[in-house]
């Protein structure tokens, strides 16, 4: 399994330092979130920094995915604003085009994105139409850049679950570059089906996986063992998926190296159980 870690969980580290820590712990991938501290998309020196990070990742043997979920990347007052269904959706689209160009220069095959919250007073059908229009534009750029979009259903947003993703994918004609970012915790949080069924349903579209623990109906990313998920069946269902499985714990930067170590140790144990068919074991060791 290709274990990766989202750099939004290393907000207190310089990006080269975070990458070095992850490689030293045994991670083989990094999901780099473009934001103020890590590959700032608004920096005039972005191209040079991207080239430097590409070299570091190559030396460390880290594969890369580009994530775009920074909370205040485009607006210092409104989290995740603007979105692809806002009146000023063009700003989000331009940011995502920048992300695709960064990904191409990093050698990253996937750029992650999401819908945003349905604007108040806007009918759902209109919101989906707006979103599909913007995604079609982005897919044209993805073709030019040679990258794939990994669209993430996000609890509380317009596209919150696999039904919503499949609806949007259908509106885009099943475009081959419109893939899925499958977040394991989100599935446990909102989907009706059990987790391994969700994974098998999603696998044909999946180009990027995010993983963390969670409780049903509560959108809070938790360290492994602090939620309700039995990960051995999930990892067993992921067999055949060749891409990164990236730990996403954005609110754990205060103890990033320790959390990253505990996470990969937990996942390795769960993966071993998946191979032996043993489930329901392996709560992580004490936090110490």
C-alpha cells in the first residue's frame, strides 16, 4: 500500500522539512495542499519553488498529489470561498488551473477539488448546472496539462456523497479525467452503505484516497482508533487500487511528527490484518 500524508497536517513545518520527516517515517507519498505556507499559489516565486520541491520529492522517493482544500487560500475572511458555484466562481477556477500547472511541473498525476456549499436560495439543480459548467472548463485544462481531477464529496457541501459525485460525473459524460477522491472517514460519516461496500462501489472512479478515523454523522477528522472505523476490511476492499492512501489530519499540526508516526504504524498493522482476514483489532498504543 502506498502510504501518504496530507501536508495540511504539517502547517507548522516548512514544506521541505515536512517532506523529509514523512520520508524518514516510511511514507512514500505526500498530498501537498497549496496554501499560504506550502507552495503559495499567489507567490511571485511559485515556479521556482515548485521546481525546488519537485527535486526534493524525487530525491526522497515521494510521489505527489496536489490538494486544494486550504481554508482561507483565496479569501481571508470566508473559509473555502469562493467556490465553483459562487457568483465569483472564476477565481476558484483560476486557482484550480494554477494547481493543475503546478501538478504537471511536480509530476503529480492528480489534482483534488470539491464543490463548495450550495448557496442560500439557489435551487439544487441550478447549483449542479453551475458546478458542471465549471468542471467542464477545468477538464479542458486537465487535458492540456495531462492531469486527472480527483473530486471529493465533502459532508455539508453540495456534493456530499457518492450519489452526488455520480450525478455530477454523469452530467460530465463520464469524462475519463474526472476521477474521485475517496475519503474513508467521510464515507463512514454520511453514506448509507457499509464502508467496504462504498469502497468497492467507488473503486472504478477512485484516483486518490484520503483516510482518517471518524464517527457516524460527525464530520471530525480523528486519529486512528479514536473513532468507529474498523480499517482492516476497508484496506482489504482497496486491494487493486494503485494510488496513494493519504492520512488527512489537518487539525493535528501541533504534534505532526508524532501523529504521522502513529498513523503509519496503525495503518501497517491494519494492512497486515487485512491480509490475514482478522478484523476489529489493533487500537493504537497510548498517546504518551
